[in-house]
């Protein structure tokens, strides 16, 4: 499909995906959980290409939550190493797609060398305008709202807090709310992802584990979205 897909049919301006099922994918194959995470990260490069081809402008993924630090230390360190590898070896391929890489989440707890790599990736791709590819790492929706409130207080904000004022202190205030949030692997919850921004998002759930989420699965999610009538600010009749 051409890059003008968004002009030919209704596609989400911002697609968000909760990357779930890496561990279960690995278990079904008798592999360590970390191999599932590796397969999941490999899938991202393919998905950036497919999402761009569909004409989607913003693509965000929930890669590591603020709660994921409670996982076994070996798994967490393995994930950090995979993030390092992915950034080091895949930035140029992502840039070649015309994608700008952005990271969303708290910077505390992140290894300093990984933070440096994240900054480098953002700088390296900052001039790309076809797609914003947003990796939510050490992200939590509750944490984002709390951080925004504390930033308002620190700035000496005087007066009732408005939605506009709060949004300006979110991690990525220029990014529009997700139109469609997809969750893989059969779970039916948000898990603290884009809590504020998801107020009027459409949701799509699939039993497919993230490493197996392919072009056909993406098209199915987008077709389902295109067939919906979106409503804002009110209940369905």
C-alpha cells in the first residue's frame, strides 16, 4: 500500500501497541524468556516498515513499564542489553524508513550508558518527518501524570490546574492521543499504558503473541478500526 493510504481510507493517526506475549512465545518453543524478548525486538523493525506503508504518522510501543523492574534481575539486565543492541544496530535502518526515534518514560533507574545511546538515537533521527516511532521504556501512565503535576508545582504554577497546562508537562506533549491501542497475546487490560491519553482511544485485542504479529495481523487490526464509528465525550446509545 502506498504512503497515501491515510488519504484513501481511515487509518489511525497514532497507533499504539502493547507488546505482550514474548515470554509465552518462547515457552511454547522451549526457549528462554530472553529469546522471546529478542524476537519481539526484531519484530519492531518489520513493524515500523509496515506502519509507515499504511500511512500512520505516530507509532508508539509499550516496551518496558515502570513495573517491569520487579521482574527477575537476570531478565531485566537481559532486556537492557537487548535495548542497547537494538539501538546500536537498528537506528540507521529505522532512519532509512524516514522515522524519527523518540523515547518516552522516566529516566531514573535507566543505566547511564543506555541513556546516552537513547539520546544519540533521538539526535540521529530528529530531522525525519515521515513517522514518529516512540518507544515507551520505563513508562507508566500514573507516573506520567504524577510527574506532570510535580513539574507544574516546581514551575510555580498559580491557579487551578487545567488539562492544557497538565498536557504541556507530559513526556511528549506534542504527540497526539492514540487513536487505536492494540494489545497482543490475549490480555484485556491497559496495564498502565497511556492512561490519560487513552480516554477516547479505540481498543483492539488479539490472541497472537507479539513476535508472531505480522502484516496480516496489522491489517486485521486496522480494518477493524476503519469499520468503527468513533464517539467522543459521550456514551453509545
